[in-house]
C-alpha cells in the first residue's frame, strides 16, 4: 500500500508541475496510441519497443510511428504487452507526417497486480514543441512496480 501511495504522489506532483506549461498557448492536435511489447523490469530500468498511431483531429488523418520507451529508476516485475494513450498538444495546429518525430523526456509511474495502470508525463518532439498530455493511460497485465525518468523516442514507421 505504501508503494501505491508513493506512485500516486509522484504522479500528482508531475501533473502539478506540467499543467502550468501545458496551458501556455497549446492546441490539442490529436491522440497518440502506442502498443507495447511485454516488459521485464531490470531493477534499475527497462526498455520496450512500440508501434504508435497518431490520429490527428484536423484534418482527420493517421500517422504511424515506431517507438522505444526507456525507463530509468525502480522497475521490478513483468508485464504483458500493453497500450499507452496520450492526448497530444502542440504550439501550433499544423500537422504533418513527422510532427511527433523526436525524443520526449519526463517522469512515469506504473503499478500492476494483475491488471495495471500507469501515468507518464512527457515533453519533447521537434524543438520541444509537442507535449504528450500530463497523464497518459497505460494498461497492461502483470506484476510490476515502476517509477522514474522516462525517455520516449518516436521515429518513422518500420516495415508493416
């Protein structure tokens, strides 16, 4: 129970720190949905490959990205393949095939005892102009506890 409170406090502090910068003239441009591979926590971190689909609001289009998420910090346990979902905000509403390409850095916390949930706060992209919503929704199944610094890299899609 103590670890669950710790994860909740980290998530709440991260939201408080990032919501102020999120309000500074940002437009919601769409949603990013990522499908991750199974993960094994290696005590000090983990790495997962992902396939992501960005669904733009205006014009309504979809762009596919390959991603890799690395976590550094406490990461104990195993989870199955899962999904992460973010609302995407940007400084302007112009959207193209490479709009989300780049590196994102932030904090994350995940907890799974059977079904699991997680929160990730990531800012980055081209010239730090894109923000992935203050709290992502991460769903997975497993036995896992993870908190720490997260680095997400999005690049062009690989072979289908």
